[in-house]
C-alpha cells in the first residue's frame, strides 16, 4: 500500500480533520484573548466555522465540501446516540405530554413559516414581481425548519414545475436559516445574559465536572483490561451500525409498500437517521437495564461523563463542518424575496417560540426556547449549539425534547408534506389549510392535558 501523499484517499479525512482542529484552536485563542469576542457569547465552534467559511469563499483555503457535509451528517447522529445511551437522572425524565407537544411546536413553526412565506411571495407575485413563482414561499419552512436536504429536494421539484433557480433558492434559504440561528440566536443570548436571565458556558462550566459524574457506584473500574472510553465508543458505533441496517430495511419496506412515495420517504428516513439511532440507543439502554435487574450483568457499562464528552466532540465537529460547508448559490433576480423571507423567518419563529416554550417548558424556558429556535431556523445541530452555550452539560431535558419532538413531528408533519405538493397548483387553498391546521395544533398545545391518575 502507498502511504505517501500521492494516496489522496488515505490522507483526505486526516487533512480535513486537521484543518478543523487548527481552526478550533485558533478560534479558542481568539475567544480567550479578545474581550469583545468573549462577551459576545459566540461559541468557539461557530467562530471556527465562519473562519473556515471565510477562507474557503475567498479561495485562501481549499476544503472538500462533500467531506464537510459527511462530517456534519454523521456527527449529528453519533452525538445523539451517545447522548441517548446516558443513564437518565431525575431531571432528565420528561413530563407527561412534553414529547408530543414538542412535536406540535415543531410543526407549528413549519406552518407559521409557510404562512408567512406564502403571504410574502403571493404579494410580490401580484404586485412588483409578476413572474415570481407563487409557491416559492413554501421553501421557507423547508429551508429553515427542515434544513438543506428538504430545501434541496423541494426546490428541485419546484424548479421542474417552472421555478427557475428553485434549487439554489431553497439552498440559499437553508444557509440563511443557519446564519440566522447562529447570529440572531447568539445576539439574543447576549440580551438574556445582560438581563441576568442566563449564564454563558464560560461561567457555568467550571464547576460542571465532579467525581460523582466521572465514576458511579458499580461501574466498570478504570483498571479493567479495556479502556472505559473504548467501551463507550464500542456501544455508540454498534448502535450506529444497527441504525444503518434498520434504516436500510425501512427504506426497502417503504419501496415495496408505497412505491409512489418511496423517494420522498427514503430521503426523510436517511435525513432523520439520528432519530432511528436515538431510538435504538434507548432500546439498548433498556435492554442493559433489564439484564442488570436479572443479575446477568453485574456492572454499569455506560459512563455519563464520557458519553457526554463523545457527544460534545461530535457536536463541535458537526457545527464547524456545517458552517464551513455553506454555499449560498446563484440568487440572480431573487434577492428581494430571499431577503424578505429570511427576515420574516427569523422574527416570526422567535415570537412564536417565546409564547409556546413558556407554556410547554416552564421549568427550563430559556433552554427550551434557544434549542428550539436554533433547530427551527437552522438544523438540530444549531439547536444544540445554542443550548450548549447556556446548558453545557445538557442537564435539562431540552436536548432530549429535540429528539423526541422530532419523532412526533414526523407524524404531525405528514399533512404539511401534502400541502407542499399542493402549493404550486393552489397556493391560496394551501394558505387556508395551513392556517386551519396551525389553529388546531395551537388548541392542542394549550388545551391538551395529561389524564389524572
């Protein structure tokens, strides 16, 4: 085998990871030494991501965007698998109906973004821009709410229906949403910090690690023949391998049962593979718990501290790679609707979540608000990004709500997918149906209460 630099495939991943590592170290130094950067609460991973994005777009640094997208994709799933394997403490147990209501919150954000987007593009199409594709506003929830994957797919579909530049427009909206999550989210964190509502990670992380979190009673000792970190990585990687096979099996099942919707549902399953992985991790955790109760297993194999460090590492790499891979694309002739949609998406999503999170997450309102805002303007990774700035150890249930809520949101969002396909043919009817469904979900969030035992 050729071990020299001529073997590109051998060194490609190492080079990309080395560049990311260098950017993280430089950004950490900037945050430590520059007071205005430190006071901005801008996470180190975000600084590193924008630093690499600047170097890449100016041509100073050549980065493999496909590799960056791969790191973002796998980092998200591995991070949530590691987090789901953690043994839940008392404050991590979700209250009744929080999971389904989190799913309703997510779909309400889709709907309000879709309503605002359609109103903007319909207004422009009937006034200043008569040639504008009327259903273009539906790409706002696809880009902000569901991320670049769905924005790319729906944008390509609309492009085939006559929306010139639809794919680039969808991807640009997704990139704008990610920037909104980082910039607006961090700015809002600054406002909350100045008001004394939250504390940054630099203030709260110092006392986060204790002997108790590093070593539990009955846990595998450090002197065991295998390193404890190796055990955690073995469990995480095994679950991710099972995730691959289970997702592949589900896609094959969908292709046989619903061949007409196979492409769309397969994209959805692979795009949300972190949900499958988290579900399998929880099943493994329950299986180990059952074996422990049956005295088959006599030691605790999960270590919450190390699993948190694995998820933290994956999320940091994912954030840097995700920001560095942003590509705005060609927006010739579409700057006005792009700017209006981007601004409306950021503002209306924050206003809605301020109201809903106060109702559903009264015990950890700001953690729930920032994590949901990051996810509903960018991706679930940007939700974790903002959450870790005020909850670095992920002690509150906010991070779990992103996973559980996304699971329920898949069910609640099925009508939204049908409305997306209806929008190019009947935008006004789509707008009406979105408003009706939004009202029904809001009523459920406010009126649905757990049954008294």
